[in-house]
C-alpha cells in the first residue's frame, strides 16, 4: 500500500514538474503579441492558422523558435509557419524538426535566410520523412548549406515533400 501511494505521488510530481518546465517557455516571454500568440498556439486556437514571426537577428531568435516549436508540438490548426530571416541556425532547425515529428497541422514552412547548415538540414530531413503533412518548405538563402551530404538531405526532403503532395492530392480526390 505504501509503495502504491509513493508511485502515485512520484507520478504526480513528475507531471507537475514536466508542465512547469513547459510553462517556462511562456513565463519567460515578455508580455505582448509574441507571448499571446504562444499561448494561443499551445492551446490549439482554431482561429490561428498562419503565423509569421518577426525577424530577430540575435540569440533571442533561437530561444523564441524553441518556444514556438514547443507550442506547436500538438497543435493541429496552424497550417503555415514563416520564420524567415530569424537567424535560427542549426539549433533552431533541430527544435523545429522535433516539433515536426509530432505536429499534424503544418503544411507550409518558410525557413528562408536562417543560417541553417548541414546539421540543421539533416534534422529537418529526418523529421519530414516522418511527417506526412508538409507540402512546402523554403530553405533558400541558407548560406551554410553546402557539400554533398547536405545536398543528399535536400534531395531527400524534396522526395518527402513530393510524396506528401501526392498523398494530399489523393486525399482531395477521395473527398471530392
């Protein structure tokens, strides 16, 4: 009996601490539009279907992209995410890739000019192979993507997106 009570207490403590760490993304944000949108994303607001993040050119951009990624993990209503010109680098691409492994809503992702390199492209490639929804991704002007390995990941992303477009086309035909 004591062991059972301890197990329940341990589980509740774990759940509370997990939720507390997730709430840090919101509590660390300054009050304003970004914080409000983060709350709307995390609560899966059906009215929020497109989000364009204002450009930030310092390390704060990576922190904000990580927060957006956390908020979008289980969001099903946001279909377009534009994080162009935000200097997210590979670290931001990794956070977005982790989100894309679970997210079922995003169709279009704009990562133009974010200084993403080969490692970031690899993270995105692995995620998009699992994600059956992404039909458009913009990785242009990411000047750190070069070399044969990065090129192979880009080719793989293109194949995955083309697969998703075919799936989307079939779905539309079935529903017409």
